[in-house]
C-alpha cells in the first residue's frame, strides 16, 4: 500500500471513528473555553478585593512629580496577563468524559478542593491517543485569539454572572449556548 492510500484510509477511519466517541472537536473546544473562564474566575476570586497596585506611574504632573493610579490587583492587566500565561497548564487537571446517563460530552476536573471530583462516578472517561494534550493546545489557541475579550470582561467593575456564556458563546463563538437575556424594564404605565 502506498503512502497516499494509507493516509486516505487513515483519514477516512478517523472521520468515521470521531463521531463514534459521541463528541466533536468543536464540543471539546467549547468545554475548554468554559474551563478557562471558570479557572480565571477562581484565580480572580483568590485575590483580596482590597489589594491594589500602582499603575501608570510614568507620568509627571506640572511640578515634576510622578502621577500614579491605583487599581484593584485582580483587575490589573499585569495580574490578568500572569493568570492567562499560566492558565493552560491547568488543563492537565481535566479529563474528557461522557455522562453515563445522557452520553453528553464534558470535561471533568479531576480534583476539586483537594479531593477526587465526586462527579467522577457519574461519567465514563474517554481514552484518547493524545493523552488529553489537545486540551492544552485548544486552551492556548483560545487565549491567544481572544486575549482582548478576556481582558475586557475580567477588567470590568463586576464580573458577569454568566461569564462563560458571554465569552465562549457571544464573543468568541466557541460554543452555541443561548445568549444571556437581559432583564427587561417595564414602564410604570398600565396598558388596557
């Protein structure tokens, strides 16, 4: 068998087997995106909200004194950049799995609060050839392509309740979750 035939056969086989696993690459990327957002939220939550750092101390006022501005550390670009630089290493803590009851794909964090994840008994772990290394690659791809979006949301005064949907569905199209509906304010007028 020549190389071309072998490659074609391999591609056809891979194309037939991937759907057999019950999930697609897009689903994996979606779950990686959500895991990144959740991990970022956890890292931000660890920081004392009263802790501030000085930024932009390179300006001078009319008297020649350095003019600085203090920012909450968890909202600083320096802190968020550091978190983003290290966040993809956390993908080593996740495994691909499918729910036993529904068959739906999920990423499961192995350890939660220093203990084995209690949900691990509710899933079947997916054995794959890449030993879950693709999770780290998808994470790096997401962080590199959507760094500005991540900064925008995490630098906001308050974090959105549905940040994973905002970032992964609305801003990046990694997922297909329904957009978060904003509460509608009704006028005080009654209509008959």
